[in-house]
C-alpha cells in the first residue's frame, strides 16, 4: 500500500479520528477538540494517509534544544506491519537532531527497539489530580456537547 506522511493538521477530521482510535481501542478519553488541540500544540506532528484516509498519526513534544517526547503513535489496525508507524516516527525524529527523545510504552517495545530506542530505567510518572480534569478539556466538553 502506498502511503504519504505529512504534518497537515487541516486535513484531519478529528471526529472521525477519535472514532478510528476508539475502534482500535486506543482512545484515551479526549474529545475531538481536545485531541486536535493536543496535536496543534505539539512541536511536531505526523499523519499518514492512504489517499484521503487517515491511517496513522503521531506527535512529538520538544523544547527545540535537547529534550523531546514521543506520544500518540498509532497506525490503523487495517494498515499495520507495512512500515507506516516507522515512517511516522522517523519523520518526527528527523526534526529533532541532537535531542534526547523519550517515550513510554506497554506493548510496542519491539517496534521502538527496531527504531533504535532502548529502555532507560527508571521511568516515573504521575497524573496531577485527575486525568483530563483541566480547563482545556472542560472548554472542549462544552463545544462538543453534541458528541
Ligand atoms: C505500534 C504501532 C504504531 C506500529 O505501527 P506499524 O505501522 O504496524 O509499524 P511498522 O509496520 O512500521 O513496524 C515496523 C517494525 O516494528 C516491529 N513491530 C511492529 N509491530 C509489532 C508487533 N505488534 N509485534 C512485534 N513487532 C512489531 C516489527 O519489527 C516491524 O517490522 P516488520 O513488520 O518488518 O516485522 C501499531 O501497532 C499501533 O498503532 N499499535 C496500537 C497503538 C500503540 O500501541 N501505539 C504505541 C503507543 S506507545
């Protein structure tokens, strides 16, 4: 399957994207507007397209100097094991030369090892208060009340 990778936020239908993520059991609760905001506010984004169909996405936070963090890497289950995920991650990594790139994964260790990532114990994390309980998501809830 031929596919393209770009960073064209305007091409994405976020209601459809959330539905696609949910179908693959990879929806973590953000409304379509909040999902869009997560990508729009990220330093670098990657979308994979099979024609007009969105078949993958990924995003990278970065300070533009030394540290970056990879998030929300997803390939549609119908399109996996065809190099799309790797192409999106490489697209993002090319944009942060010289930077340390972190990520957290439960199930995709083999995928990231293939791309050169290595475990670096000990990763620690906390959620401040309750997941998604912040003004950005409350604002989104209002405008998404119909969804
Ligand atoms: C992880 C994910 C993004 C990989 O996307 P993909 O487009 O299928 O990845 P690629 O085709 O580029 O895979 C490249 C290589 O990674 C490895 N790999 C990918 N998926 C794998 C799997 N499920 N099991 C073992 N190895 C895997 C393989 O070595 C593969 O090469 P091969 O197909 O020639 O054997 C995709 O499976 C996905 O969206 N999973 C659900 C969401 C998720 O877990 N995202 C990561 C969150 S941290």
